[in-house]
C-alpha cells in the first residue's frame, strides 16, 4: 500500500510539474489580482516579530528606512528624463518579502506603488521556481501592462528583490509615468485605442537586469518599441539606481538594528495601519451614503456614462459598492480596471481623510469592493483601458463625496472636511519632432495643478495638486521650452469666474494659451472629459466646477503678430474669443477630446485647468471674501451679484452691508417661492427612463439593470449582450453625409 501511494504521489507530482512547465500563457492570476488585502504572516515574519516587538524600536527602524525611500524619490525626480519624473508623477517604495506595500515615499503617486504589489506577487509565484527565470540577488524586473498591476500602460515600474544572507527580506520599487510607450498616438494615453493592441507596450512582469546590469538586448527591444528611445533607456537606468539606493538603505538598517528588526518593522507597519484604520472606522456612524455622477463622453463621442456608488459603513469595515455603473465599452479606452479604482481610493484615504496614516496598503485592509463584472470599472481582460482616468477619476470623486459626508458627522477628525478636488487631466499631450530634431511624445505637467476643494472653514487652494499625487509640480515653463517646440504664451494665469461657488469657494484653475513653433511635424492631443457636463459637484450647497471646452484660433501666426503688432494680442481666453482681435482668423470651440492633430506654426490652442468644488450656500459667503476675489480679479461683477448677491461700489469695492443683506433675503424668498413639496417635485422631475437625447449607459433607478445606450432597453448588470461596440466617429459622419446626399438626390436638389 505504501509503495502504491508513493507511486501515485510521484505520478501526481510529475503531472503537476508537466502542467506547470507547459502552461500556454501566464495571464494575470485572478487569485492575486482579486486580493487587495494583506498577505498572511510568514513563519519568518512571526519569528522576527517574536524577537523584535518593541514598538519604539520598530518605529525608529521604520523611519530610518522611510528616510531612504524619500531620498530615493528625490533621486527619481532629479535624475528622471520623463516629464512625469521631473514634476513628481512618480514614486518609490518598499515592500515586504510577500509583496505587500509597506512604505511609500512621502511625495509621489500612491496609486502607482499600491498597484506594484500585484506584479511582485506574480513574480514570486511564477518566476521564483522557474528554471528559465528565477529570482537572484541583483535581478531587476519591469512591468507596464495595467492588467498585471499598473494604473495604465504609460506607467512603468521596476522591482528589485532585497537579499540578506541569500534570502529575500524585502522588495524595492520605483514607478514613473513615462508617457511615451509606442501606442497608436504619441504620449502613452491613446484615446483612439479600440483594442488592447493599440495601447503600445504591454510588458508583463519580466526580468530586465541581472547582477545589477540592464540587459542590452531587452533594452534595445524596448527602445525599438517606442518613439523616444533615449527616454526609455534613461529612465530604466534611473529607476534601477533608485531601487539600488533603497536596497543600500535597507542593508544599512539591517547592519545597525538587525534583520529581524527590519522584517518586523515592515510587517508591523502594515498590521498597525490596519488596526488603526479599523479603530477610526468604528467612530464613524453605521449607515449608507449613495452618490452618482456622470462623465460626458468616451473621448470619441458624446454619451452619458454613469458611475454609481453605494458606500456602507458597518462596524470597522467599509464597502464600496459600484454596481449599477456603466457597462464596459468593448472598443473604447475609457474603461478602468478594478485594481485602479482600489489604488485611487487608497490615495483618497491616505491624503484626504487620514493624512497622518503611514502610506501603505494596510489602509485598504478593512475596505471591501463590489463591482459588476464586466463593467466600465471592471472590464474584461481584452478590453482597452489606456484612458482609465476618464472613469476612475469619477469613481474617486464619488467616493470623496460619500466619505466626506461620513467624516462630517464624526466628532473626531484627522483632517478637515472638504468639497471635491478637481479630478480631470486638463492638459495637452504632444508629439513629433522637436526643434533639436528628436522624436518625442509625452504630456504637459499642467495636469498637476488641479484646483483644491473648498473646506468647511476656508477657501480651496488655487492650482494646487493632482488628486493622485502629493508634492508634485507643474513644471518650469522656460525649462520646458528648451526641450519642445511650443510656447505657453499665457501660462498659469488665473481665469476669471473659474471657481466652484459656495460659502467657501473652491480653488481656481488657470488658463493656458499655447502655440507651436520651430518644427515641421509637431502636434497636440487633449484627452479630458467635462466640456458638456461638470466633472465634480460641490458639497453641502456649494457649486461644482464649470464645464471646459477647447478653444482654437486658426489661420493666424501669433509670433508674427507679437513681433509686428503686439498691442493687438489679448492675454486671456475670454478676450481672445469674445473680442476676436485677428480679423482673418477662424475661431472655434470643441470638446477637450482632440485626437492627435498636427499643429501649424503660430495657431492658438487654449484651455483652462479645473477648479475645486464649493462648500456651503453661496448666499452665506462673507461679502468681504467676495470683494477680495473681486480685488484680485478672480470674479466678475456678474458673479458677485448673480451668485453671491453682494451690493457694492464698483469703484471702491466698498460693500453696502444693509443692501447686501436685503438682496440675500430677497433671493431666499425667491427660492421659497419656487419650491414645491418633494412628491410634487419628483412627479414633475423624475422620469421612468433616460430621455434618449444622448446615449445613456448605466442604471437608472434599479442598480441590477443597466442601459447600454438605448433608453428603451435594459440589461442585467454585468450581462450586456451583445457587448457595447461603438461605431467609428468617421464612419458615423460618412453615414450622415451619405444620408443627406441621398435625400438631396431624392428631392432633385443639386
């Protein structure tokens, strides 16, 4: 019997080995990808924690390693070649041996390092025992495919195991928003992508360096796959040296405090964060907050895309239920992976709710997520997601509104309650030949100047920071102009009335007016929502942000005008578009969804950065604060009266307090006169289905059933058959013109 069992066991082992070695394709592992929580303690971690349990000593070790991580982040910024490295769209981090994110740099993009846990765990599971790969000291791995654990394919991460006496004790990681990745459009975020193969490089986790040396055959392959080979090589070297610096600091901590203290500190940092988050959640009232919001397009066509959130807090756990959100778009790139949503919400908690919590993935351990599968927030494996920001940012903002309502009712707060931060990438992508004859493709750092939301006790900050990063920068314009052939003639100038109105107003966004010069082949792209429907709401009566179009002036060479007739130029979008100072030019406005377009020398492209939401009723805003905004040129007379109802002397800006109080009382009476009982309002306002004037995607009143463009047809959520496939916009235009031509022929018109 014993011999038979041995034979059976050996045969079974041989079969398992055979199946493991002959696997056709190692796709992302669902066991790994569906788990955003902490890995169980290893036996070695238990052993180390038993030897090193003094919390004070462990905190010293943690801070020692964190100092090295922050040092490495500064290296990444100062040495990186991509705009994303130079201006803070990057991060460095330390992971446990199991792959959990334990320490992230104080600056940088939390979502980047939060997602790197997935490729590290893939590497450990599949490459550690693979004879053709293996994990050895001095090995470095790289990844950019979002499906294996990145926000989108324009981000590239490097991961390096940290060994001590022949054993892995930690992992070092560095991520940069590289931009260019060889996609169908330059700059790495192609709105034209209709399939995953349009999105450029799709690097599953693989070994790119051995013995701390990049393999030139692989480097050459990657350089050959993108438009900027110099950038690809330079930042691969930078990320590798950043990982090496982290490795050095970990080795130094081991030498000073012992390996047990380092391993215990990394593990306990996660468990302590988990425990503290659960303690704080217990202080929140149990209950459910619901919030829905919509985006106004796919970057290819105008549609209404619903993001539906039901946030429930019970005991020491939170549940984000996104069921009822839009179906996935099979041939559009605006889908977001569920791991991207989770990573973005980690940033929400670590920056906007509990900024004192250590920056690690333990913050999400008490948080649950529910998605329709598939949906726009959890699409199928073969669905493009290069423009995941178009939906994940809306999902994030819905989460911010819902969590702030919980936080508002909590007596013990760790930060201020604030209205939604602006959430969209109102900036230019660019690509082509520079004035130096080099091929480039990337994104402007103006993305990092999003307006801050208003707080309960003060106004939001102007052009402050992106929702996904801390301590980032918007770039030095003169430095940028040395590298690329365009100039921001108006750069970072506050745009009048571009604010979320409220008792406290949101931080304002700036305007940008740019023109290309000194290149025979250079163009721009815009990939932002919000030209027809606002990207964010306000909070507790505050207004949301305005809508933002692209304005263009063609048939003009602004450089000749500035040279020959500078007085005719106007230094604001409002003046340029309303006064139209160039008589022979063509003036137009468009959604901010411009596909890559070659620019002509001197023609103007104009957009505005967004503003944060307002907080509270605008009629409660202090008149002195309104006048301060007037004095600084931030608002117009129209807004001061129509929105804030302030009566003042337009020459001295002196407020007539009595007249203002009277005007505001009258405005409140007007509101009451227009009001009606809730049931009467619902009878008039609430409809049984979408209007059909704009294609609608998502649930209406029942989150288990969703529309997929047709107002008269419902589908079970997650089971839309056939899938949503959008027609090519050019074909739609051709069909329309052919129909018009057929009508003309039928009526005998010529």
